[in-house]
């Protein structure tokens, strides 16, 4: 696609010169002999680039420039003049010119400067396209860190198929939001999105919730009822906290996934279903398999595509955007006019380990918006557990006086803090088993160490 350029100069020799200098293969060249006629054209058609002289009849180039900034803010303007001073150049830039060329100009220099402007225009176009794209696709999921961008790629990859997806990640990290995005991006978007929390339900209840039941199937089953599988037919079923599903139910779920049909409780009949399953868990399923509470075969069936949502403390770059989003959301909801968040707030947020992840950040902002007296949010408007703010490991002096036992204890507590209390993650980072960590903690608590230690986060040897 050729770049559309408007040349504005009252000197027709200059116009001819520029038309010669610029490659007609790359550019679609138009001209105007006064600022007024240029404006008339700009009102009815759009140009990507304007090359304008400064000294012209009634209206000069600077005035034209200010009109263009208002009329077509995306149009890039290069000013040219034979009477240039540093001051005029500075003024032109201040008024929003992209570049400033002194006459006389050589064909080469014109070509180079125009090329630079065109590169900028193209880049800008890409950025706009990207922004539109991400807003359309992931409305509601905020984040532009590398880790979140990778998650978006995986959502894009997973969405179109019927494949089962396993979404892992700490509490409040956004698993449900991601499950919904997969549904919304899939060709089932017009179908239902149904969710069932597998924790806190016993086997009978969960099976009747999942598969439905016939009238009289058990005491209390006064009426026949459809299960979530049926309700989700043609759409997506999110099985939340899948690790907590009773073992027996896991076998039934496995069978359903294999056969693509369900059997209502109390019925011998099978019903074909077309449901995409997304399972989520904040517990490490490998651990649940190891301790015998989760079926390995079901795990493989569910884990066709896996998405691991990183904890917020590993993507602190996303915090400012999330803060902005939640401030806006809760200001509107509470009729507040929060215009500013203190820098200090971001410094604290960056160091805080966010054990409750995005949910905790959202709640913190919500409370701050409600509590703040004016138009600004400062560190006074919320309270975070200060002891949890990450502190570096003991300084060198302390380090030198530590025993091996104390060093080990300190390292474990430090890791636990970093991972928001997650023993499995702390264990992984130290390359030991979660059981080792549990045993060590038990050992420390028996000696009364833990409370003392975790209270202030730093551990000095006594
Ligand atoms: N990237 C994000 N952008 C905007 N909001 C987010 C983001 N991640 C999470 N949230 C918000 O944080 C809250 C928690 O998210 P969600 O319910 O998806 O977490 P979860 O991982 O399912 O948590 P749990 O394990 O406790 O069920 C929700 O209000 C959600 O809208
Ligand atoms: Mg959830």
C-alpha cells in the first residue's frame, strides 16, 4: 500500500522538485499551493504524511500545522523552510511536527527523512492494530508482561479446539477469567458457560450436580433434575478445584470424557453430550497424584492443554495497569474521582508478595478507593501485612555467624515468604520435596522458632 502524501508549498518549483525526489512506486503524491487549499483537502480526505512549507501567503505553515493536529491528529507532518532558525525548528516540534527540513534540500536527504516518517507511521499503525486486537480478544484480562502475553498465546492456541484444558495457578491468579476467555474465543461462545466447584461437595451431591438425577433416585430426589453436563451442552463446563473431587467421582468423570455421554443418577439410560471441559486447580495435581488422592489417568485426560497462570509477584510489570483498571472500576462504582495514585504505592506493591494474587490487589484497591478522602490514593489508604514485604536474606555479618541449621531454616522461611506460603513452590525452588519442607517446619515449630521468625521476616541468629 502506497503512503499518501500531501505536499504544501506556494513555490511550484519546490513542489516539482519533491515530486521528482520521491519514489512514485512507494508514495502517492498530491500537492496544494496554499495552506488554505491544503486545509480544504484535509477536511475531505486523509493523508498519512504532510510536507509543508512555513512561509506562505495568508496562512503560514505553522498555523496549518496546528489545524492539522486538531483535524487529523494521526497525520504526520514534516515542516520545510528556507529561513529556518533554531527557534522556528523548536516551535514546529512543539506544535507537533515530526521533523523539520532546511531548504535547500538534496533529493537524497528528502528521501531519507520521508522514509523515517513512513517507518514511524507504519509502526504506529501496528501498535494501534495490536491494541484493538488485545482489547477485543481479552477484554477483562489485564496484563502485558511477557508471562501474560504467553498466556494469551496459549488461550489463542487452545480456544478453537475441543481439547480439554487444565488451568493451574495460585488462588486469585485469574484461572476462572482465563477459562472464560477460552470459552469466549471458541466457536462455542454462543453456547453456555457453566461452572461447578468440586470442593465442599460430597460424592452423592457432586454426582447429582454433574450428571443430574431421576425422580426418586435417592431420598430427597423429589423431582428429576438436569446436571451441569446437560446444562453446558453445546458449551463449556468449568470444573473448579478439580483436585478436591472425590476419588469415586473421578472415575465417573473419566468415563464421561471417554464416552462423551452421561448417565443420570438413578437411571440406566445414557445421554450423549457435547461439552468442552476446562478444569482448574490451585493445588499441584502431581502432588495429589503422589499422595493417592487424584487419579493419574484422569490427569492425563484433562491435561491435554495446560495453562499455568503465574503468580502476580512474578509479573510485577502488570501491577500499574491492573491498579489503573481497578481504580477506574471502583471509582465509577463508588462515584469517586480518583485522579492519582502516589508513586510510593507502586513501590510498596512491587515488593509485596501478593499471596492472594490479583484478587488481593483488587480488594486492596477497592478498599483504598472507598477509604481515600480526596482524589489521590496514598499508602495511608490501605494496609498490607508489612511483615510479608520481601526482605533480602540476612546481611553478610549475620550470615557469618549463622550455623548450618540456622542458615537452612532461614532459607526455607525466606522461600516460603517469597512464594506466599506455598510449601510446594518453596520446595520446588529448593529442589527438595514438599514433605521435607513440612517436616522441617514441624521441627522448627516444635523448637518454637517459626512464630518468632515469620513475625518480622528477617532472621537474626540468637
Ligand atoms: N489479569 C487480570 N486482569 C483483571 N482482573 C483479574 C486478572 N486476574 C484476576 N483478575 C480478577 O481477580 C479476581 C480473581 O480472579 P479469578 O476468580 O479468575 O481467580 P482464580 O485463579 O480462579 O482464583 P481461585 O483459585 O481462588 O478460584 C477476579 O475478580 C478477577 O476478575
Ligand atoms: Mg477460581
